[in-house]
């Protein structure tokens, strides 16, 4: 029987790499997008999954910081995949990169709602369909959830909350065959870092014991490992080149 997955924030960067890896692993996939501008990107990814991997895939317009939108995403996935769900990847995330005196409350609440509350929403809606059949939730945290980062108070608070949520759900649902783990990426080469001055990027890489910045494929590989590890739950794995050693 084919397995079905929902991934939030799955159209760009780390999320795109994880979406493509899920396709390689044979999962049918539901992804979300948040604006008309990103619809074409999502639909192109759906086509690629179907063409390259032969899996079924759908894209649903849904802002996962909003519970009603999450309901729409989950219902669309369940309707399309015949009511079965095996994997939830909570990956949607944003950042402000602003000092905490100048930041506006509506901006830090947007980070909290997107990076943490969305995972509460999606887990709450998906767990009734994940229990009792060897399923998995994977939450994207960050090294920012393990250590403090300047100008990232809201982001660090949200990602610390992700780790706490992961542990609590793992404890609660282990008896019902749901494994819950988190990935806490370090410095990964995404669009944000590509815009950094090359000298600054080299200086950044020099702070990493392994001497280089990771790629999205490193995170996708970590996700694949978690999916394949039946005795792993309640853990936060941090692919970061030794930058943080919790």
C-alpha cells in the first residue's frame, strides 16, 4: 500500500528538498502554498513529483498559521488520498531578523503563529488519522531553538517551542504508534544565504567545525533517516556541521 504525506512549507529551500525526497521514497504528497504568486511554483513541483517519481501529489492554497486553512489542507489531502495519512512534516517557517526593541508585536506574532502555532494546528488535525498504524510526525526546528541568536528572539522562542512540542507529543502518542521527532538545521545554503556577501559567507563557514555550509539535501537525508528509524521518537537531530553540539 502506498503511503501518504502532508508537508507544509514544502515548495522552497529545505521544504522543497524534503518534498522531492518524499517523492523519491514513494510517498503521495500534499503540499501547501500561501499566495497566488506561489501557485505556479507549487503546481510545477506537483508535476515534477508525478513525472519523475510516479507518485500522486496535490497543491492546496492554505496559510497554516490559520486553523481554518489547516482544516482545508488536511481535508483536501484526506479526500484525495482516500482517508489515509502516514506522515506529517511540519516545515513552514519565516523569520524577521529584527532587534527586539524595534520589532512590532504583529510581526513577532506572525513568526510565532507560522513557526509554532501552525504545528499545533496541523498536529491537532492530523493525529486522529495518524494513530494506531506506525506513522510519523517530523517538525522542523533550528539551532536557534537550541541556542540564542541575535535579532532572532521571536524565531528562537518559536523553535524552542517546536522542540518542546515534539517531546510532549512523542510521549503522549508513542503508545499509539506515532513517532514524533524534530530536525534542527544549522547553517544551510538557501536563498537567504545566497544573498550574503561572499566574504561574509566565507567568514560564516569558518565558524563551522566541518568548514562549510550545509545543503538542503543534508536536511532531506536526515528526514529520510527519521522515516526509516522505527525506534526513534522524541528526538531533535541537528545537522549543523558541529556548529552547535547540544
